[in-house]
C-alpha cells in the first residue's frame, strides 16, 4: 500500500510552515513511518495511529523536531 508522509518543522532552524512530503510503499502506517525515519537517520519520538486513514507522529533529527502525518493515498 502507498503512504504519503508529510513533515512540518515544530522546532528547528528551518522556517515554520515549510511542508515536505514523500510517498513510501509499506504494509501499514507504522512500517511506513519506521522506513521514513530510518532513511533519514531520525528518531521517532511519538506515534499515534488514528482510526481511519491518518496517523500522527513526531520525529527528531539532530536539533529539529517535526510533526509528521502518515496517510494512505
């Protein structure tokens, strides 16, 4: 299944509001997020799988923290 992962910086030197997105093939939202974090050498801080098509997480890389939305296409 294809998942879109959108990231928005919460705290960093990156300007707030800059949204980045990527598409990942995975079995479920958790696997998609794990793959995303591993590929970017990031740490998953929190993950909340929501009912329906969207899950929310926070991911940390270096001194930056990102809000991450994971949803099916």
